[in-house]
C-alpha cells in the first residue's frame, strides 16, 4: 500500500473542506510526503501519536511509543532544524493537521 497516496487522499479531503475551490495536486502530494516523512521520524524516535490518522498509519506505535510530546523527543540540533523546516513548509502550504 502506498501510504503517501492514501494520506494524500486524506489531505485532499481536508484541504478541499477548507478551500472548496480545490487544492492543487502538487500541494496535496507534497503535504502527504511531508506528513509521512515527519511522522515516520517521530515514530522512530518513540513519539506517542494521538491523532486518528497517525494512529492508523503507525499502528504498532501504541506498543512502542515512550514520549507523549514531540518537544521532548531526543533530537540533535540538526534533526530539530530539519523537523522545523518540514513544519514550516507544511504551514506555508496550508497542510491540514490530520
């Protein structure tokens, strides 16, 4: 299963409810890519997900997570800057919080 494509459908649904004129395909794809990249990193670091979409795509996370807030994840300065750039791009694109 292509998680980016499925997340893209969720993102498209959320974006079109915010902007009924429609979201551009490249924005939807980029939002989905950013979402999966960021959350895969968070999953590998042990973040406990609370949003239904993240729980759906990282189902084993509830058994392996140890940290409840991303602010407390162990990250190097480079990793933190990388995540901050992803979040900034998500915000600039208007990606929904799913």
